[in-house]
């Protein structure tokens, strides 16, 4: 394969750079560029990615001198195997309710009320998860979910947050130690053995490491790679596709200090969709579309389309509406998780907590606590509305009758799930936080803008934007022309 001009610049730059960073827009051939680099550097190398499917595909395409692995597969060999039985869903102390029962956690007393034991357990579990994603050597109070504890203080003014934090931290340390102990029955997660691997400070015996989708690295993974000072490293990613901050990922493309090259041309879509991408990222890179693809941005009438949502709640609400209209709909979403979450909200309102409360709802001690939090959380607000309108049974029964993917002509998916996919006809749902009428993206966070960028850049032929964003796009194009 003959390299493009931008790819050749990357190949040339890597001849003199020990560490190289490549910022590549959506659909610009990140993996193929890494393969080109590998073909020009025939020495023992490692290709690192974060997805098993991508790793398996890479094994069929990269030269034999390149080992293709996920970060978890490297860690599994040394630490995952010894924790294998603890990774089963049936392991002890996996859910918040189980953690509370296993460790005999008591309700945390305030003067007139209390924080439920399951809430304390949920905070401890979140603390451990934050630590597992970090590069830190010791679990400490910096890993506490301070925002959630602050919210509890708002709803429980007499709460001693210092004492609660200490109780949560002590439980978190116990939980972490038991997760790591092969002899303990307490369940572990895949990030547990990855963290153990990072703490062991491994040395990877390769001369080059190629890191794909680097923008999604969490600090634990970055620490593993950055410590490999004995070899050359190429980080390839799209800083504008960093969308997993809620999982502890950091945007490595912003953090790594290294010579940088760009892949600005997409082979997925034409110039119209490329212009939308450029608009969303504020022209930091002028994205180029493929000259042989005639993309169109605007309203379309096709019956076959993919609609990309910001939230699961908005997606499933639309699914229920479309199914009740008699349309064939496929939802690329975990309906069982949503049903469990909805049932947990319904039970909380009835003051009848489930045995296995959804972990995102378990942090709320009372219905009133959840109502307060829902004022700033669109997903919770949607769940509350469904419960208040007494539509819980309607949603549960309808979602259980979803069409299989092979027969549906309408696919509903979230932006997070859509990453790495592409579709001919895409509609962007209106549940993204587009607020200001003059500039609907003015108040969006970096993560939210990135999510919108990911959603729009899935389109190949036709892209339909929410009205507010479409008006802004037309003004943007007028100004450019």
C-alpha cells in the first residue's frame, strides 16, 4: 500500500523520534497507518489496543514481527489467571448490596437519619474502581467519590462527611485487598488484575510499541506504556474521540509531550460530513472528506437509518414510541440494565428497596435524594418521569419485545456504543446538551463535544442534525464561504 502524503510524513518523523504522537481524525486510517510503520520497521514490536475484536483483526493484518495484544491480555497472563474464579458474576461482594452484607456494613448514622449501608458500600466500590483506573501506587482519600459525598451532605445537612469518608476509605481498602487475594471469595474485576500488573512495573521486551486509540487510555495503562523507556513508542488516536472520562480514561493525546503529526483526511465520508466535524472541533483541524463520497447534511426521508443518542433513557423512550407505532426497531443497548435501573427507581419511590438494587440508584438513600439529583441529571430525570407517569410496566413489556437486528430497518444506538462503527444514513437525536440558541455548543464540556463529534462522524452518505445544530452549521458554512 502506497502511503499518503500525511502517512509518509509520519514514517519520516518516526525515523528520528523515540516517541511520536499522531492525531488522526475519525475514519482517517489510524490502524492502517500503524501497519505502514510496522512494515518500515522490521524489528520485534508490540501493537496495543483496548478491544479484543480489534486485536483479533490486527493479528490478521500486521506483519509477523508484531505481537498484537490488548492491555488486559498482557495483564491476564501474570495476574488474571490467578484471579480467574473471582471474575465470575457469582463471586461474592460484587454488587453494592452484596458488599454491604459480606462486610456487615452498618447504616451510617446522622443525628436524625442515616446513610444506608448499601450507599456506604457503593461509595467504597466506586473508590476502589477509581483507584484501579489511576496510576497511583496507594489507595487513598484522593480516590473517594467526593462529588457524591458532597451531594449526600446537601440532602443530609447533619452528616459528618469526614467520618463518612474515613468509613468509606477503610471499607475500600479492605475490599481492594480482598479483590487481589486469590484465596478470598470476594469478586475481582478485569481492571483489578490490570492494576496489579501496573503496580508490578512490568518491562515489555519489544523495540517498538504501537498504541492504537490512545485517547482512551486510563492513567494505569499510560503508566505501563510510559515506563517503557527502553523502546520507541507511537501513540495514535483522535483527541476529539476521547469519550470515556466517566470510566477514568484521560485524553492521552493532550498529555503526552512528543513530536506530533496529523491524519486529517477521512476515508469514511465526503466533505459535507467532514465540514460538520470541523465545526464541532472548532477548526482545530480542517477535516478533509473523501473526494469520491457524496455526503449530504440535511433532513432525509429514508426508512432505513441509524439514530444516535446521548443517553440510554432517550433511546429507549423513542424505542417504545416507535414500537407502539408498529415499526421494526433494533436497540444496540443493554435493555436489561435499563429495566433494572427503572425498577430500582420505582422501588425507591415505593420505599421498597430491591435485593439487588442497580448500583447507580443504590447511592441514593431516599426517593427525595434521587429527586434532588435528577434536577441536574437528564438520565435520572427521564427515569423519574417514567415512574411518575406510571409507565414502568409499559416500558418493561415493550422493551422485552424488541426486534432482532437482522430484520429491523431502524437502529437506535448511543454515541458511546457507536464508536468504531459507520452507517449510511444517520440521524442525531436531540438529547445532546445543545443550549445556547446562537451557538448551541457554547456551554458544552469537552467530553460532550467529543461525544457529538463521534456521533456525527459515523455517517457515510447522509447526516441529519437536530434543528438547532443544523441552523448553526448553515451559518458556519456561510461564514467559511
